[in-house]
C-alpha cells in the first residue's frame, strides 16, 4: 500500500484529497504548510502532492529542499495557470503538475502512473528482452538499480528524468518524438505550450557531464523530437 503526503494550506481541499485518496486505498499524511511538510516527510512517503501557494514556505521551496536529499515523485497541485510557475517547478525537479480544480480520475491516474514508474524496476526485471545496463562513453545506466554514473561518479536524477533518459537510450541513435516521450514517460498527450517534456530533457542535459568524445548526449531535431547520440554517424540523422 502506497503512502502519500498531501501538502495544502486549504483545509477543505486537503480534507477532500485525503478522503479521495483513502477511498482509492492509499495511506495519507496531511500537512497544511511547507514547514510541517518537511517535518512529516520521511522515507516511508512514496509520493507528494504539493500546493505551490502556501504561507511560511511555498511549494517551490519545499520541493527544492526535498530534491536536495530525495528523489520521491512530486506532483504540484496549483490554481495558478502560470507558465513560469509550471516551468520553475519542473526545473526544480517536480515530476508533474495538475491544475485546480482537477478531475478526480485524472489525478488518480497521474498518481498511479508515477508510482508505477517509481516501481518500474520490479516489473522490468520480468522481461529478458531489455538490457540491465547501458554504457555510452563513460556513462553507465543500470536499469535494475535505476542508477546513473559517469566516470564512476553518481548522478542523481528524479524518477521522471531517469525514465526520460531510459526511453532515449532504448531508442538510441533514432529520433523519438515529443509525443512519444510525453505519452510513455508522463502518461499524457504532449501539449506544445506546456513544455513539460522539454523541461525534463533540459534538466537531463544540465545534469549529464560533458562526454569525453566531445559529442552531445541529446540532440533536438526541430519538429521531429529528440535523439540520443551514440557516435558520429548519428549526425546523419539530423537531415
């Protein structure tokens, strides 16, 4: 049974969320401000539903503090239909966001999608078709341990960032569209103005150290999508 932490200063919304999630079989902890959220968070929490606008400490500050130590999946709940807020949240490491008022079934679907990805290695081990490890240049990606190392140094990624990297690696040398990335990793249709998948790819680029062969890790092909570069021959795929 998964345990969720709901963080919202609106007592009515927090109570309704708690009731909804418990009916779905989740164990729920509730915090009504950012400071309380950090006090209640521990390793037993499987996912955080986090409001942005809160007194004392807002959701962005809470997320920044969590991401300094943990990779737990985080969904922003926000009434602010602001592009900047969404991008800031994703850049800080949020896995997804959903606007208030939200559809109950959509929220549950987003939660379950993130929890499945967080447990993906258990399911993935049942398949013998995919490799347990990818090695490109000095980058080593272990699919079983969900770990990433470069030159023996650990690179900390969020669960969503890891899944984006994995999907690109599974299609290395081949262009993968934004639609495909969004649907397979985020579990939702790609919306150009939302930019969610683009921000996750941008975060990956910032976290991956420069390759020793001088090539980029990921290329953007305008109107086509993204390409994980394997070697010089991949340059031909830009045309």
